[in-house]
């Protein structure tokens, strides 16, 4: 890919990550100028013209709908300029709604896929999508795993007899990969969630002896923190040593971070798919490599 035909557009939600991707690609960085009107509507203007290949970088964390709309606006502008558009959306909103869990629900991620394509995004690059079933709704999508990067970071924590823990059975494959990278073992807790109320319960008994072992709770995202709090309480009850929470996407809605700390978690470590205090693991190199293979 010749750098003079590639532009990386820094969306309002991900300017630093976009700059990192542009550096790795040797591409031109184009700023997206944002104006938000009093009624909440966004106006996007690209500060420069784009090349023949346009990479828009825009994570869709809260305000979710606003960031998603901005992503589509940037994709549309690049497509109207005649560019091939790759949408890099590290945190892809609505990926949890990959089916109708209750009668009458809309399958939101299917709509997101259609909207991005209609806006002109020919391909999408994301990170640790919540449900792999959601990938089927996109014609061209690359799902980058952050597990190697997070595991490399975890390897420097000097853990005592490290134990990888999935907070639920649904994350077993992710935890197995993480444990393999760390050359240690893993367990999965048994969690259930009420689909109507959202209440989370975790089985208190753990079948194996975890006394004194430092535990890493690994998940794709931490949103309200409820699952991590419940899991940490169970680990402490069963004699675990230090507890860390690691994830690709640290949404940390409301007081989630303080509640997690109060539950005995030593540190929250996440990628920079969502900017913030806990975004310590850089995705720019991995995302740039995925873009190289996509365009």
C-alpha cells in the first residue's frame, strides 16, 4: 500500500488511536472536525481531502448512537469522494444483540452492519467482538484479538502462580487462549443473568483449590462491572491472592470502576479501544496490520 493514496481519518471518539494507526501505516492523518448543535446533532467536516483508500477510526462507546452516526457520516463523505472505505471500529456497539433473546426484540447488530455498508464502508475492522455470531451480518469484517497484547502485559505483572478466570462459561474460549499465551491454567465461573432484570448471579463454589493464587479475570468488555464484582467476591471467598481484571473494552459505566476496586480487584487493565485511565494496552499496531491485509 502506497502511503500517498491512504488517508486515516481520526474520528471524534478515537483521535489518539487513529494517530497511532496512521504512524504504523505511514499514512496521512486527516482530522474530522466536529460541531455538536444544541439539539445534540453532529456536524462532521474532514479538514483535508482523502486518498484513494480511506480508513476511518471511530470506536462506538457511549454516547453510542452519536458515535455510530458520526462513523457513518465519515464513511459517507469518504465514499462520496471516490475512496475505498475501511471502517475501523475497535469497540463495535450493539454486537451483544446478535439475536432476539426475548419475543419482539430487534436484532440490532444486523441493522448496524447494513447501515455501515449503506454509508459506504466496504470493510470493517473491529476488536474482540462480543459475539462471533454477529460477524455473519457483515460482508467483510476482520475481528482482531487483543488477547496476545493483554497476555504480554500480564506477563510483566510478576504474578504468583497465575490463574486465568473467565467470569462465565461463555468466555471459556477466550480464557483458554489467554491461559495458553501465559502458559498457565484457567477456570470458568458459572454465571447466570436474568434477561428481563439484568441481575447477575455467580455460583459460589469453585471445584479447584485456588488458595493464594493471583487471578486474572479476563473478559471482552466490562460495562456495568456487575459480573466482575460478583466474580471477584467469589474468588476472594475461595482464597485467591491478588485479583486483576483485564478486558479489551473498558466501558465502565457510572461508578463501575470504584465498585470493582471495592470488590477487591487490584487493577483494571484494558486496551485503548476506549480511551480512559485504564486504557494501557495499545492496539494501533495490531489494527494497522489488519488494515494492511484488508485494503
